[in-house]
């Protein structure tokens, strides 16, 4: 029998799960630990992703101007955008790198759990006594539908935090994809849904932390908001119609006029 080209990836994921399980972690929680380890390894790349998103937010008005200017010429628009990205050190593909690097883990885990369903390993395959088996399909038990609901909510939340620089149409599409994927994901092993749900929850927690720790990036070219305490700027003198400002009035050499107040007469006593 010819081995699949993905067999080495399956064996690699199986060795990792075996190593985690060998220290006393159940199979289901081994998937959770695997997810956390993967996301921890991706933290440096995630930091670069956040900085790139901030850079795109900073230059969003300028990018919109380029899109308006070359709206009718798609090729010229792409050339100008790529030139603008290069000049301002923007990497638009940085937001996709964490997802692409997780894809091999996703595929390897899928084949590993499929092998678990055919040849169950020794040990308990349930999760929290809620999901009977992480190797079975998500629609095999009612608990799998609960996992699907949590997955959709967590995916929508993570998309909300990671789509700050997207256009409105792209953001709506990304928000609709988790719902559109439900008919396919529901046929995946429950352990795979558990993996994706855990990584989404990590993304949500990461987004909450970065919003608190990292200040908002000011938009390039934006004018600071005026407050009631901001002193008004000196206005230029009005024009007299000939392009020259009228001369300022000279101070008077006469002393200011003093006004004497009349003294009140005392009232006569009766």
C-alpha cells in the first residue's frame, strides 16, 4: 500500500500527542495543550501581525485615496498599492501567516483523529464526560452541536478582533464564513472542532489583552481634536480689499478719562 504524502505529518502529530498523553494528560486535553503550544510558538509572528495591522490603520486614509484615484484601472491600482506598501513597510499578508502555519497542524490532526476512530488508542477519548469521543464526528452526539455553536461564536469573536483594517464588505464576508462552514465542520471529528475552538478562544483573549496594553494608533494626517481648554489660534487681521491688512490703531497719548462719582447726600433726620 502506497503511503499518503501526508503520512509523515500524521506521524509527527501522533508523536506529539503521545508525548503529551504520556505525562498523564487525557487525549482530549492533549489536543488543548497542543493548541496552546502551537499558539505560544506563533506569538512572535502574532506580534508582527499586530504591528502590521497598526501600520495599515495608520495609513488607511492614504490607501483609500489611492483606491479612489485608480478605481477604474485595476492593474495600476495594484502597482500603486504595492509601491505604497513597500515605502511604508506594510506587509498585507502578515495577517494570514498564523492561519497558514496552523493549517498543517489542522490537517495532521484530522488524519490522526481519523486513525483514532478506526484504531482507538488505549485510554479515555471523552472530553469532560460531555463529548463521548473526540474521534467521532461532531454530529454523532448532541454535545457535538454544542461544540459547533461555541466554535461559531468564538470564530466570530476572533474575526472581530482580527479584521480591524478590512473593508466593510470583506468584514461581512469573514463574519459569514463560520456559519457557511458549519455543514462541513459538523462532519469533522469532535477533537478537530475542539482544537479550532481552543485556538479561537486564544485569539479572543489575545485581542482583549492587546487592546488594553497597546495604545490606539493615530491615523496619519489626522488633526487632533480640539477641547474646551485648547486656546484659540491667533487669527490673521481682516483684509482691506487691496491685499494688505489695515494698520493697527496707535495707542492714545492722552491719559484715560476719570469719571467722578457723586457723593451721596445724607438723609435729613425727622
